[in-house]
C-alpha cells in the first residue's frame, strides 16, 4: 500500500510537469482512432496526440465503409475534424505501420501507443470454388464503390449476368444490395466513386439474393437499413412466408431483443405486402433464409468464372450459448445460378510484427484495452504503454457510436495506468519530433491534416460540377499529388 | 417539428428560434473552420433569416433548399422571447445535476451543447446516430412527448443502456408542458462489455 501511494505521488508529480508532455500515438484515423484521440486530449492536458494512418485521407470507414447514400452518418467527420485541428493534435497520413515504421520503433518514441487500425482483411468460407472469378469480399466491393485507393481498379463484372448472390444478411450485405438495386439516378447525387457509378449504370444485375444461414429472427441487420432496402422504388421483394413462422426458441430470442422484434415485424409486413410476382423487367430482391453456402459452381462457357452457388438447407439447433441458436446442415441442396457473388461474412484484422494476436478470435488479446502478451489469461502480461481500440480490440461489429464507448474504456485504462505508474515510462520521449525525423530519413512523405484539407477542397469542387457532395479522388498518385500542391 | 435540408445537403432538425446574439454567433462559427467550440447547426439563422444581412442570406440560401415556416413558429418568433424558457435538469453519469433554462423550440441536444453538458451529437441532430440518447427520468414527462417516429426508434434500437423512457436528445424539443423535465445521461460505459469479455483481477 505504501509503495502504491508512493508511485501514485510520483506519477502525479510527473504528470503535473507540463513541460514534459505525454507523447501519445494513435494508429488509425477511423472512429476508434479519433474518439481515442479526442478523449485523450480531454483527459490529459499534458498529452500531445499524433494520429497516423496508412492512407493520405482520414476517417477510416466513415469515408470508405459508410454507404454513399448515408450522408447523415458521415456528419461525425465534423467532430473528428475539430479534434484534428486541436493544437495538441497532429495527423500523419500516408504513414503505414509495418512498412513506414515498425511497432517497436513507435513504442520507443511514444509513452502511449493506441492501435486502432481496424480490420482490413476478410473472413473466408473455406469452401470449394471460392477462388473463382466473380466472387468478391463485401469489403472490396464497398471499398470500390466508396473510392478506396486500394480497390479503385477492382472493376467487378456487372455486365455478364442478371443475378447476384450476397452471402450474409448484415448491414453491409444490405448496403450492397441497395447499391446494386437502387436507381442509379439516385446514387448519382451521392459521393459514390465515379468509376462505380458508371459501372452500376451499365450493370445488368436485376435480381439479388440475400442469403442467411439462419432465419428472419436472427437476421443481423438493423431496422434503418432494412427499411431502406425494402423501400427501394419499384422493387419486387420476395420473402417466403413459411420462413417467418417462429419456434418457441425463436420467441425466446425475440422477447429479449428489441431490434430483432422490429426486424421480424418489418420482414413480416414486407412478406404480405406487394405483388406475388415481379412485373417484366422489374428489379428483384429475394431474402433466402436457412441456407448455407456449400460450394461455388464454375462456368462451363467462361472457364474460371463463377456460374452459381450450391446452398445447403439448414435447421436451427440450440447452441452452447443459452438463448442462441446455430444453423446446421440438413443434407438437402439447392443450386442458385448467378454471375456475381459478394461474401459479406465478416471482416478480419491483420496483425503487425511484434503485436500479440489471437488468431482464433482475430483480435489483439487485451484487458479493457491494455494489450496482453498472449491470449492465455493465466500467462498473459500487460504490454507496457500499448493499447488497442475499435475492431482490433473487440472484433468487427457494432456501429460508429460503439467506438465512443470502446475509446472511453481504453482511455480509462490509460489514465489508470498513468495514475498508478503501472504502464508508462517516466523518461522523456521524442514523440512527434522523433516521428518526423524517422519519416524524413526514410523518405516517407507524410500527409498532414492541412494537406488532407486540400484533397477535401478539391473533391468538393469536383463534386459541385456534377451536383455531388464530393467527387472522391480514388487513386494513390492523384491523392498524393493534390496533397503536395 | 420538421426537417429541412441543411449544410451540404444533410437533413437537419429545425428548431424554432433564438435571440439575435445567438444567431450571430452561430453564423460566425459556422463560417470559421477553426472555431474551437462545437456549434451544431446554423439553422437558427435560417429560420431567422430576416435578421441576417443580405449577403449572409444569399450564402445560406445556396446551401439550403427552401422550406416553409409554420404559423406556430412565426407566432413564437413574434412573441415575448424572454419569458418563453423552460427549466430543464440534466443528471450526468455520476448523478450530478445541472439546471438550465431552455428556450421553447430548442432541442435538448442543442441546449446541452450551449450549456457545456457532455451530450454527444455525432450526426448533429440528423437522426442518423444514437449518441444523444437521454433518459426521461419521470414517466409523466415522458408521456407528454409525442411518440418517437420509426426513424427515431431505429436509432434508439442501437442506443447503449436503452430504457423504457429513452429518447434522442435531438428529438426532444422544449415546449411549455415540459417545464421541469429531468433528463439523465446514460452511464453507458458501465454497461459496456465486449463480447466474450471476462472481468479479471488486474
């Protein structure tokens, strides 16, 4: 106890020395990164926060994940911009952890490093034919229509077939269905990437299947997104009424979950409204419940290209987690013809060198945001000065606001560790100056926030010519060129 | 209550009126990118556009689609502004209370921000997030409010620590019958637990 008090006193006297700033680096400038930065700046007057991002543009999935027809959701960038403009905060775009600099270098330069770089890879199904052309991850498709520079050349083939199968029924799946089925004249008024708009204008996709392993009670989407897709102009929606029947186990799930009740209600209404058959040429959306992908079928005419998906019918079984049901195959199969498959089955984080990683869960092992040396709780030690936030910490789920609470938890852990002196060296660290020098020595051209503002202005200007809120710059060279002006 | 197209084409909630000083400050901060104090909307200014110089009016009209002002709003604008405030109490996560006076027609989100109450507003009142979640502490006051719309319910679905008397702060608009209302800010962090997270001694 006496020692605890002494360290506390010591760390207090340390933190009150404003001449010795607390050097903080946040990796990733999406919602998790910006909320962490905001809360660190607020909680610690002596903190100097640097945000690094591998892209020249900030805001992570708010820019490259949120659908173009959801401009209200992107308003949060106003708040993030105010954080970036704080005099104690600095943005370093075009700086990639793992190639521009290593994690250990970063930890040497900063008292606190918070990793919030999200999940930039995809879960795989691990079934036959997954490598066929015409099969994409939802992430790539979303990056494509949102103008992410890593997917601007993706050019998905939307012209060779009239049917697309989307595997998954979460909000990302619904976003994709909406982008494929919405009249392009409506999308033209959004900040959708111009290459995607032209691709969609020429698209021959008329019919979209949304496939879920489980039933309408378990659908992972939220009401807003479902309401939107059901409300698309002149769209035929098919939901099998038999799928809507609930079992006692379903009732139990509905009873305890407001979102699921409201989703089930919306689906039930949609199943009985509208016409029983599509009119000729009408676009169609089919909800396919209780089916899991078994294999992809290759095309006979176009070698190496997908021509269909074989789905296995499932039934729900009580799982080990009470109140949760899992889908099990029944041995009955059905083939769905299609020329495009989008797998919306979850994102996956990628570890960097020197970072403890739980490969099974796809997250960094942590205790309330403190990085632990390994996933085994008995053997784990706290990695001094290293923290996580967002998808890297808790897996790829939740909404933007989830990161607000996630960041609050991580920052509370940091504050606690500073207070007790548990996790932060009291030595002076080079921080921002050290980072600048290191990047200079490696010829890494970091993009400061003021350069992002040049990109922002340019995009808005180009957008105004086409009555769009912005026309995104979608190529690396172009982004860096405008940033350097 | 009604919506209008706001900054950069985003839908924003329109509130009724404010005094002239406030119009100016909203207007100035809106055009100053380096303003450090967050200001949520410039819509006061829009509704009070007769108070603005012609140049400013022109700038605003470029960014806003025209919409009509209801008779009720006009009546409020012309009424005695000083007397039309109600008393509102915010109770924060730690149980500390803050009493403020809120002009009729102003949303609780804006009122909170004008009084430095920590209520998040990620989408700035455009009904696209759940961060301004408040809990009406007295059921009688809750019942005085109009029922939430489908759109508000869609967002409440996602609010942390949802209760039977939860609302979005941007959708609760000060009106005379709400005088004395008490709003709690949810202690969301206390409920925040990650899937599969097990508390363990540190």
